C-alpha cells in the first residue's frame, strides 16, 4: 500500500519522519516545539503552511 502524500511536510526542513509500530509514517513538526500554533503531528497532507522551509535551504535564523 502506498503511504498518503504528506504534502509540504515531506520536503520541509522542520519535519522528522516517524514510523509507527504498524509501519505507518508520520511527520513530526519540529516547529511545534517552539510555536504551539504548529501541531506536533500535522494532519496530512499539508498543502499550505506558514512555517514551511524547503529542506535544501538553510532554516531562517531564530531569535
Ligand atoms: S512547518 Fe509546516 S510544513 Fe514544516 S513540518 Fe511543520 S507543519 Fe509541516
């Protein structure tokens, strides 16, 4: 079975893939650690996100 498309989280610098015991893959949003506006496990697929940063780009400086 093909896993559902996670959308932006798949390419985001703040996402960490987590595999469950059942083999499902979730994406943990590391931005949720510093900003409660972001859910720890966003509902997928994420199609729009104000925190999205492409993984290939350096993350913005934190203040
Ligand atoms: S910041 Fe947005 S796109 Fe990036 S991991 Fe969190 S929810 Fe997904």
